[in-house]
C-alpha cells in the first residue's frame, strides 16, 4: 500500500467518529425527507411523477442531481488524473449530450406520455408488446447504470473506513442497496426528487470548494497547474495531448468514436432522466428544467478539469492506482492532499468530500431504481399482466416489490463490478440506452410509417446487440481491469459497443417497419404529433 493510501486510511481511522457522523447525518436527513414525502404520496401520480408539482428550477436541480453521478465525480476525476486530455473527453460527451435531449426529446416526451417511456410508444401502437419491450429495456439500462454507482460506493467507503477485504466491500454495496430500496418504496418520486435536489447543492458546493483550493495552490495560474500535472504524471506533454488512452492503435481510436457516440446519444434514452420530465406541470417548465440542468451540469463539468488535473499534479499516479486500479478514489485523495496528508484538516476534507460523493451515489441509485420499478409496475404489471384492470393500490404494491427485486440484482452485480472505472460503466449504460430506447422514441414521435414491429425490432435488437457485445468485450474478460480478469472469452475488441449497436438499433427499426404488414393508424399519429408539439391533452 502506498504512503498516501496508508496515511489516508490512518487519518480516516483517527477521525472515524467524524466520518461516521457525517455519513450518518446525511443518511438520517435524507430518510427524514423520504418519510415526509412518503406521507404526501397518496396516489400513482404522486409516486411516479411527484404529483407534477415541481417548478422548472426545482426539476432542473433534481435532473442535474440525477445526472451528476458517481461516474461524474469519481470516475471522470480518476480518468483525467490517469489519462489527462483523453479523460476529459468523458466530461465533454456528458455535457454535449444534453443538447440532444433538449432539442429532440424533452418537450415532446413530456407532452406525449404520462409516467414512463412505454406510455409514448403505446399511444399509437399495440400496448402489450411495446410496453413489455419498453419495460425490459428500462430495467436493463437502469441495472447497467446502477452497477457504476454500487462500484463507486464500495470503493469510497472502503477507502474511508480502511476496509481492504472483499467481504467488507461487498457489505458496503449491500448497505447502499438496502438504503435505495427504502428511499424508493417509502418516498416515491417526491422523496427521490427532494433527495436529488439536496445532493445537487452539496455536490456543486464540494466541487467549488475543491476547485478553489486547487487553483489557490497554484496561485490561480492554470498553466502552472497543467504543467505540474504533466510533469507529475510521468508522461510529459503527452499527458495534455490527445491519444494517451484513445490513440495508441486503430482499435483505441475506434473505441473513442464509439464512446463519443454513446455519450452524446445516450442521455436522450436514459429512463431515469426521461421520467424526470413528467414531474413538472407544463411543457414550458420541462424546457426550463433542461436549461437549468445544462447550466448547472456545464459548470460542474468545467470543474472536473480542476479536480482531475489537480489530482494528477499533487498525487503520483502509482498512489492513485494503488488505492483503486481504475482511479475512482482520485477526488477523495485530492481532498486529503489539499487539506494536508498528515493534518486534521486533511482528514476533515477527505471525510466531507467522501460524504458528498456518498450522497451522490444514494440519490442517483434511488432515481434509477424508481425508473425501473415504475416501468415494471406501470408497463409490465398493470398493462401487460393485468391488462389494464389493476387498481392503483395493486400497481403501487407491484412497484415496491419490483424495487426490492431490482435492488437485490444490483447488489450482486455491483459486488462483481467493484474494481471497474465507474465512468466507463456508465458509458455502457449510455450505449445500451442509445441503442434500444432512442431509435424507438424518435421514430415514434417523428415517423408516421413506424409500426409496432419496427418498435420491437429496434428495442430488442438494439438491446441484445449492445448487451451481447459488452459481454464479449474487454470490459468483462481478458484484461487486468476486466470484471473477470483471470479468464478471457472476449472477441469484440472495443470497450464500448455504441459504434456498432446504435446504428443496428436505428436500422432494425426501419427494417422491422418495412417488413411488417401492419398499417399504421394515421389518425393516432396525427393526434400524437399535435399533442407532442402543443401539449394538448397531456396529463
């Protein structure tokens, strides 16, 4: 174990009461919010959409809280600290993606649906098959995203509490899983939204504090910061140029293109982001919430530059890798170094920033779990299994049981993924969302000829292609940083499947439509078009 990590663990153990108190205060505060919101949750509209009572600013804050996940705070800072310029590409991709969501999806989706993505598809197509497909896709995408959050939680709390055993790390992942089940089953969308707003404020404040301290360390001279980062990285000027991670070979260049396509197109297909547009009363408020989110998220991603390059300038890369192979602990270690490795301030800053990161994880997993359990209950249980005869009480009961099931699956998979870079894991979720969900949403909203067969081909084809390529990629096997490093059954060379699976999803939607003998309902499409553009008849 490197000196910095030993000191981090030592400082953490000396100040364990402080660390545990900070964590306990946040968890207790969010549980109070959740219980309060649970008492306000009286019907399905409250549980799924928070009663549609949130303003554009409140929802924008919650959306940014939902989006700025452990991947943003821990994964991107680690990627920049280890790979310099190429690590920052994650920040650019995550931010640019919001323009696609704003221009193509936010307002039409808010106007057309009620609670889930399946509502939009079912409006002009056969209900049962498309709702089943939409529900399956939502659950798979959410579980991929949950993996990243669980992995981040295990790494973070292990560093703070000095836990080195695999059993201890798995126990932490299980604790996060139990907390998220409680948040969603009791608080629904109202509780989750308030937790996300609180967490967004904390995360932005934490990033501002670290950015200020990093710049102050270099007399607010960014050139000095970048120069020190390049020297300290051992890579010299190459650290500040493209190609360190995505440029050594033709394959890594393709991997970069694949990553970029997945990030830019994935946001508009992420279920836990899409359902946030239903929590506002009007299309105008939906648009305003996206604009607020872009501003908040843009400011945050600019600050990831200071976090990542600050960690590269002040901590040796070997020390970051010794703590976590994928670099996920770079931001907490930066806090320790800024406060002083052997000082009380260092321990306090480490504990505070780690508590903020833990808050980030809890809020995002609650949003993800709510999206997947809502889709199961509303699309699969109420409309497919019960064929529209389920009462609101039965539907909400199904949502709560689905939350427990999805939480259990996430705990198991999160334990397996604990050594992978969380930003990379989230990029996989983006690729799956862009392959299965985005083509179907866009075709449903904008293509008159689109049919149920096209939707099924697109969702299932994109989903199977993306997940299949991930299973046989270096993410799962064949490399020291893989999920299963001791075996090798990969044959797909890229770490992100987006370059192949996204075009496949779009193409299959066209092929399935053209091959089907189904005649689209022109009247229904005209109704959907008017509704999506004007909001007339929207719930």
